[in-house]
């Protein structure tokens, strides 16, 4: 029989609602703290977690602004190059139709 040794760092949580004691991984708790995420008590299903700090919210908003600006620029560049690549409207309209 083979043996596998695993090392996991767990943070103990004592639920303030039902008094249940359980543990979540330290890496997950760190991530919750960093990104304002939550976990659920396995006994009473109460959600616990961290709220996003003002600084984290600011960073998120700035990142969203940058993404929006990039998308707008890409759309503007597509608009500028589009008509030049395709056939012009004038050449597709037959002369006879215009004369009538
Ligand atoms: Zn609980």
C-alpha cells in the first residue's frame, strides 16, 4: 500500500451564528480577503467573508475604465478602416437607376 503525504494550511473558523467549528484553506481565506469573496458555514449555511476595501474598489473601477477606453479605441479604428477596405457605395449603384 502506498502512502501520500499532503500538507495543507487550514484556518480555523468558529461560526458566530451556530457555533460550529470548521476550517478553510489559508490560501482561500487570503483570496477572499483580497477580492472581497465569501464562503458558507457548512452547518448553518450562513455566508461569511470580507468586504472589498475602498482601495480595491478603486483599482477595479480604474481597470474597468481602461478596458472601456481600449474597446472604444478598437471600435473607432474598425470604423475608420472598414469603408476603405470594402467596395464603395457609388460603384455598386448602376448608372441607369440614377438616371431615372
Ligand atoms: Zn454556522
